[in-house]
């Protein structure tokens, strides 16, 4: 199998080593280091979400204002991904990711001791900006260092770390806060992620297929414009925004339906829907290797179709069908994200870090825009309106995934 194309900023005349393959010691170190990096990133990003009621009571603020503890981090992460484009090819991949993990861990620990809500939001915003240094670089690093036929598995393990980190960050902080306080919960998350950062820096091998080179901003802008004009990459970016927006919308608002008749579930039970993220781990593990064998274009539209079927099942009046539908939807989303994100790194012939950063920028902006608008629909039309809106988004994603196959085939 041919090796990955060399990065556009590699020194001319340099011959990169062959990508690592599954089963090798270096491959194992890379994959597990990225798992810990992804876990630490998303545990910190979402650890405040389950603490919002406690923050509202502690600082005597409205629930809407307390939500800034989460949105401040996600918005600055989206913006920080664009800043990452300016730094990614001039700084060591490993050094940048390590700096992101250590600085964000320290900011998370500091946020546990903040005296006021304004300072808490400031620290959360800085944390999101710091965290943005890892996700785009992680995908670029994997795409460069891992051989194509083994990329799906390593990307699946990395995204599984993202999923588990997001779940543990939410559930773990809630359990700790229930026993101790929200400050103790945040401090424990921060210290735990700092220890994971130490494991990350110890395990991750330095890049062998990337040579840092300071590039003019104009070159980076040119690369970004080229990516945005590439029909295949633009399709993946649109796909990311629509799928992430749909995913966030389901998990934001399904709880309101489960709290109302005919279900009328208590809040503690509703909170357990985040355990469905474990189904997402399965989706990432299964979709990654299967995409290596069957082809990404086949897996992508099948996973979107599965997510759409799961979404429609949530319209049922029977709880077992709603939970089953949520499981299918979650499996399809995380599997699709695994396939699409690895496809970005493979397809970008130059500026892989910029291509991955743009993918994640659309990913988080889709979460912000569609996730917010879905709340308006929920208020006016209830869950049936939400499912109708998100079904349209998933149908567009399905059409995009089919169109991308033609775009990639034309490129060859």
C-alpha cells in the first residue's frame, strides 16, 4: 500500500518514513496516547455541563446565565481551531498538543478556586482556547504517522477517548459534586487530566513524517481557501456541522420529552441517557476498521441512514423504543464522525492541520447554530417538530455523503 502524501511543509527532498501499521509497538503507543489525550480534552470541555444547577444556586444566577460555563469553552474552542491553523505547521505536533493539555488542566484546576462567576467564565473561555490546540493536531498527526489501512482503528480509538471523556466529565463531576461540592468535582477532573497529560507526553512518539516549517500567514490562508473550494472537503465540513448539530440537539432536548407524560421520568434517570455514549464508543470501534475494509464512502451513508432510523424511533410512545432509537442514533453519529474525520486527513494533500481544524470548526459551529435553533423549535412545536427539523438535517447529510463519493472518485 502506498504511503501518505508528504505534508506540504516538509523539507524539500526529504523522504518520510513509512506510516506505522497496526500491531507494531509504535502504533500501540500512538493509539493509546491519543486515547488519553482525547479523554482529557473532552472531560475538561464538558465537566461543567452537569454542574449548571449547582453553579446557578451557588452564584445566585439564572440557569441561562449558568450555561455560559459550557458555551464559553465550546465557542472559544471553535475560534481557537482557526488560530491553530496559523501555528500548526510551524511548531512540533507533539509540543503543541502537550502544551494544550497541560495548560488546560491547570486552568481547570484554577477554575475550582475562582471567587466569582465572571472569573469562572473567563477561565472557562481560556480553557476552551487552550484545548483547541489538540483536536485538529491530533487528526493531522494520526493521518501523517499511521498507514492508511490502519488509520480507521487508531482514529476510532482516539474518538472513543473523546466520547468516554465527555461522558466521564459529565457523570463523574455530578457524582463528585453530590458527595462533596462542585469545586471539589472540578478540581478532581483537573488533577486527573493533568496526570493523563503526563501519560500522554511519556507515551506519544515524536512525529517522523512531519518537519516543522514557519509558513507565512498568506500560505495558510491560501490553503484554507483551497480546502473550502474542494467539493469533497467542503462536503465533509457540511456533513460535520449537520451531524454534530443534530447530535447535540437530541441530547439537549430529549430530556424534556422524557420528563413529560407519558414517560414522566425523574431527573436522575434522565441523566443516565449520557451512558448511551458507550454505544458511541462501539460505533467508533466498529466503523473505523470496517471503513478500512469496505470503503469510507459505503460506511458513511449507511451510518447516516442508521442515525435517521434511530431518530424516527424516538417518536414512539414506548420508552423501550425511544431508548433503542437513541442507541441507534448515537451509534450512527459517532461512527459517521470517525469515518468522516479520518477521511479529511487522508484526502488533504497539503495543510492537513488546516483541513482538520476547518472540519472541527464547522463541527462546533453546527453544534452552536443548529443546537440553539432546535430549542426554538422545541418550544413551539415540541418533540415532533424537533424530529422533523433534524430529519431534514440528516437527509441533507445523507445526500452530501452520496455526493462526496463522486467528488472523491473524480479526484482519484
